[in-house]
């Protein structure tokens, strides 16, 4: 019974992720709660590959991505789409295995402050079981099962 529930939850999560990424043509795979996609080059939009997941407990965020933009030499850029705009002075914090990161924000987006923070967060994703994003008194939680494989698939998808 527990396995059936887990399979249904995973299928529903992947279905929702696919709807969020409907513009992505190439699915690179699904890994636990995470999936990887490749956006083809279109017009002025550069090629991008990314790992994505919805939180297990939605709360303050809609989804998280780890993106690769080869033309801009960006690797492992962390981004969170929030459920609302962040108020001035409000702190958005990410907790990974006891390590806390205060993220930069604008509107309803939050991301690492620089490439070093991106790298530290990606390393934390690979070694933690869950991540929690907090905004004010609310939070969202993601299980990290499959995140390393999804990140690797995205990186390889843009290396081709």
C-alpha cells in the first residue's frame, strides 16, 4: 500500500512538473521527485538544461530549478519560483542539512547571490536528504531523492 502511494505521488509530481515545463521539448529523464529537461534554442533564447521539482509541502514555493546555460557559461544556477512576491526586507532562507543560505530575491523569484553560493548549494543538494525554503513564517520542503541524477542529466544534456 505504501509503495502504491509513493508511485502515485511520484507520477502526480512528474505530471505537474511536465505541465510547468510545457515549453521544454526534450525530457531528459525523471529521477525520484526530480526531473531534467532541455530547452531547444528558439529565436533569441539561448539553450538551457535544468533539473526541476515541486516541493512536497508547497507553502511558499511553486518549484525549484538547477539550470545550465552553456552560452553564458553558467553551471548549476539555483532558482526558486515563490508563490508570492517577497516584501522589501523579507529574508528568504534555504536550509540544507543544517547549512543556511540567505538568497537574493526579486518579485516572486529567489536565487543564490553568486556562483560560489550556487556551487555550495548544489554540493549541499547532493549530500542532504531534504531542503527547506523559508519565507517569513512559511516554508516549503523538497525531498532530494534523485536530485543528483537530475542535475547530472541536465548538465549532460547541455554538454552535447
